[in-house]
C-alpha cells in the first residue's frame, strides 16, 4: 500500500509539472488533459478544480466552466471562485447574474472591481460605472492604467450619446487611437460634428501608426481595425446631409466583411435610413445584417429600438401591412409611452385609406399619454388637412395648450392662411356653406380685410343673393380707393392679352417703321421647306419626281439575272470579314451600376451612432479574402 501511494504521489507531481509548463506556454488544451488526470486521482482536489475552470475559460468553454463551478459548490467556496463564476456569466451574456455574483462576494478584489465596471457598462448604468472606474484609476498602479482610462472615456462618450449629458473634461491625453475615438463619440453626442470629424481623422492616423509597427499585422488587418472609425465618419457625413459620401463609405466597410456584428448592424440600419422608401430591394438585403446572432448583446437599447423602428417602416414601404403592424405593436408593448410605434401604425392605416381609424388611434393615444398629446395632435391636424377637413384641423390646433403662444398657431398669419386655403378648397368642391363659415370667421378676425370680404360676398351670391347685397355695403367706395396703376406698364407687361390702341393715325416715318416691323415679324414666321439631302441647285429637278417610279416615262422595269447578295454561301461555319464587329465579347462594356438610392433624411439614424470603444482590442487576426468562383447555371446533368 505504501509503495502504491508513493507511486500515485509521484504521478501527480509529474502531472502538476506538466500543467505548470503548459500554462506558462499558453497551451491550455494540453494543460486541461493533465488536470483531468489529476482529478481522476483525487476528484475533490480544490486546486485541480480551479485550474480546470481556468483552462476551460482560456479555451472559451464558458458553459462547461460554469457547470464545473455549479456542480462543485461544496468543494469550491463562492469566495474562492467568485471572479471565475462572474466572468463566465458575463461572457454568456447573463449580465444580471454576473452582477449578483460580484455583489455577493465577501471580498472585492481588483479583478472583481474591473469586472464590476464592465457589467455596469453593459447594464447602461453609466453613473455607477463612471464612479467604479474612477475608484479603480485612483487606487491602482499597474500596467493596465491605459485600458482603464480608455474604458472611462467610453463611459463619458456613452453618457453624451445616449443620455445627452454634457461630458466633463477628464484631462486624458489622447495617446491612443481608442481614446481619441471615444472623445470623438462624445463630441458627436454634443452635436459638434466638425470637431468630431477631426478627432476621428487623428484616431485613424494614430491607429495606422500603432499597427504598422507590428510586422505581423497586414494591411487587411489595419483596414479591419479602422472599420469602426470609418463607420463613425460616415455617420457624421450622413448627419451633415452628405448622404452620397456616407453611402459610399458604408458600402466599403461592408465589403471588408468585419467580424463585429454590432458594427455591421448599425451600418446596415443607417443605409436603410438613407434609402427610406427608395431602393427597397437593397434595404431588404441590408436588414438581414441587423438580424445576425449576437447583435442584441453588442448594441445599446436605443440602438436596438431604432433598428426595430426602421424594420417596421421598411415593412410599410414594401406593403407588408401585417408585418408592419406586428413590429409596431411589439414596439408599443415594450415602450407604451413612445410616440413612434403609434405614428407608424397610423401611417400604415393611412396607406390603407383608413384615415378615420388612424385619427381615432392617435386620439386614444393622446388621451392615455397627455405628456405626448401636443405631438400627436399635430399629426391629427395634418391628417384632417389631408382629408380636406381644415376647419376640424384648426380646432385640433386650438386645443394644443402648449403651442398656443408659438408662431404658426391660432390668431397668427399662418393660421389665417390655413383657413383661407380651406375656404378655397371647399368652394372648389361645391361645399359653399362650409366655405362661407370659414370666410366669416376670417372676416370677424380682421374686418378691414377687403379681400376676405369680397370672397365672402362672392360665396354668398351663389347661395343667398340678398345677404350678398347687405355685405356689399361694407365694401369701401371707389372714391376712397387710391389705385396708383400705370396703365401703359400694365398693357406692355408680359402676359397682357389686350393692347389698347392709341388715338390718331400713324404718319410719316412712324408709319413706315410700324410697317417695317410688321414685315420683319411676318418673315420670321415663315419656315423654309426642307430640301433633299442630295439636292443640287445647279441641276434641274426631275419634273416627274412626284409620280411613282412605275408611272415615269423613263422606267424600263427591273433587270433580271442579277444574283442576290451572297448570304449563307460557303462552307458551314464560315463567317464574313465584318462578323467580328458583331461579336459582343469584343466590345468594351462598363459594369452595371446599382439604382441610386434616395437622399431622404434619416428617420432613426440619430440613435445609431457607432458605439464607443469600451475595451482595448487585441490585435486583429489576419484575414485573407477568398475569391469565390461563380456558380455556372445549368441542369443537374454534366457534360
């Protein structure tokens, strides 16, 4: 027994030496095999179990590592394995569980604090996250200080972008392209687009310098790392109205096929907002990129919401009414107070010519959410105007208390103009009584408006002539009207159809001038006849040219014996000398261009700024583009 025990101890020692050696070399797969052999000797070895968890994490097997932790809770105390457990939960996107694991740990180590900051960032608790990183930077002195500063700047950028918080100056030196990029994101959140573009250009320069120092990094690797910076540049171009430049840069990034699904989703969404209701075929292809696996874990809630809004709008533009209703209803259930879902539903109803139902839907929403009633009522007024119910639109506008004292509301020139247009519309469509009501309202607001009074009298003359006579007494007399009109200028103006003749006859030179001008005008009106191409003025035209050829005196009939053109003669497969001109393969052709998308402003692109960098990325793996051979069309059979 003693000899067997000694043999087992010797084997375990050799295995531990192997584990140590493999760990130092980074060969965690081989180290895991040795650890498993140790656990076969002693299944409850705490150190061996910890090493197994670490090896599994290093190999990316987070589920298996978490399973080992959960099945050995008695052997592995929570304090001993708290970081590893929380990290596995974080990497498996179980963020809430990771937060509970960190908070339940009795001892908050530096590793747990670092992970705590990451978790808070993912939960979008930016204020708490900012405090956590400040505490880390203040109380830590190691080689990871630069990464912590990068994460701190990412938090500030997120606050500026998503919460519209004016960022404070952290005094961080822009020594890395990640820091420079995050500062650019913060400037975009403040609307300082030109400054942000300069920061991004600086970030691009720093990125190239940093990566070019590594001989193992290829140009493709550099372009892949620059993709997120270029994506942010394109977003600024889009905000500035330079949609063609933005679209070109977006498509260049997509061609690189970056591995970041979040970046691809944002770019695809922004292209959809540029296309709007144009080039929907391209938008349908791009929307697939927004559905990639893992996108929901890469983007913020506002970004994901903006993507869903645009999916609903795209469904509406492509006449997928049921899909549009489904998406907008889902959005409304997630955010009952949000305006966009109900506006999309109303727009879909209008496309289906159900304006009354759309207005009812908006009215219900305005009653349930009084805080958003002003915006909804403006939309309702617009729908009423589209139906021709301008009076009802005006009534809706009057009911908006928040906007009563702003330009364009009741008692303003814009409002009066709106009523006048309504009256004209109703007169045109035979709704005389409604038009009279509108005109009376206009005249009461401004009794000195002669133009409105004249319109009102004209309208009454069609319905109630007696009333028109009574109102005509309010018109000012012709003596009180001072009409300073230049009759000669009016007659000579462009578009005059009547010219008053002056008294007296034209005599002498004036008469000759008038006659001369008349002759010139007549000559200008004459058009010369078209002559044949082979016309020769020296040769007398053929007097019989108007007769058919057979009826002319010199016609002798067709000559017989002439051979027809040698078409199809010769050996089979022979061609004429000019056949090469008909060979399509010999002609130069330009590649087809895709349809030009529309340049409408983005609907929800404002929420889809490329997110700030939160972690300093590792070196991008070298990726080479593989040329794919085009598949030949044809049946199943071969040659």
